[in-house]
């Protein structure tokens, strides 16, 4: 999942990172690069807590939705990617049935984007359930 973040810096402070779509998830760092790396770790921990609590994972929205929000004025926008399949929750192997053409398209898409079939299916299921609450 690719979450938009806004990076901000006040005089005499570290770079701060805010996730508009993940309420209560923040991070910081001495440099922009460190702030983004820390932000990815913060997002993974935040989402892992959401999963442990069996709550729906917020679906990331695009930057356009947030860019006019005065809370994010003068911020720098970036994207932080969170791979749900890498979170430390226990995975379970399952067998599913789907049309071969869809499976081939899924595998092609996953390979093209450097993802796995399982990761794409987990993300798709998560986003579908979150948007149909």
C-alpha cells in the first residue's frame, strides 16, 4: 500500500512526517531520507497494531485529496510504501480458485511491479474490505 505523507520542518527541529490517511501515525528524522525511512517503520508498526486489533486498515488516498488542507501547508509530499505481506503477523497457506486468465494477469502485474502474488491479493482484499465497511 502506498501512503501519501507530508514532510515538514520547523526551524531548530528535525524533519517531521505526518500520514493524512493513518490518524495518529507520525515520524521524524534528522534528514529527509532518515525521516522517510523512519516513517515506513512507523507505518508498519501502526498498521500491525490495527491488524492485531482486527480493525480495518485505512485505504491510502492520493495526494490531491489532501494537498489543499491548511494543516499541510508548506509541506513536502512523498509516498511511503507498506508491504502488508511483510508484517510479522502469521501467514497461512490457502488454496483458491480463479480464472486462469485472471491469474496470469495477476502474476504479470506482480512481476512488473516487483511484488508477489500473495502480496497483491492481500493488499487487494484489504483495500476491498476497507472500502466496503
